[in-house]
């Protein structure tokens, strides 16, 4: 199992590409989908889509399941918690604590 830091790195790497972010939004909005539907929606060939899906799956952001000859993919939101605290730490800069006078 990878360390927490490596998990964050994998997640940020997965989120760094616009096609992978588009896939995540698609799965969030439509639920589990077969690879062929995802490829058509993101307008990529199945090979390119499979590479992006592999990166997302390695980061733990999606899970796959075989149904017959199809591979169905679904969003796995729990890993986002690994980076949530890190990201939220920067939003504190938007709302600095009021000075006590």
C-alpha cells in the first residue's frame, strides 16, 4: 500500500489532465458507464480513453467491474478525502480570521 503522500501525488497527477477531469465529472453526473460510452463522450479512441482510465483507477478515483464483455467504470469518491484537507488549508487565506481588538 502506498503512503499518504504517494496517494496524494497519484490523485493530483490523475486530476492534472483535462480529459481525466472530464471523465470524473461524467461519472459523477451519470453514474457507472461502460468504457465505450466514456470514450464516445470524451471524443477519444478507446486506447487513449483506456490510458486515462488506467491513471484514474491507479489513483483509486474510479473502480471497474466486468459485465459480460463490457468493462463498467464507476466513481470512487473516498480518495478525494486524502487531498481535501490540503486543499481546504489554502481557502483559509480567503477568509482570514478577524483581529481581536
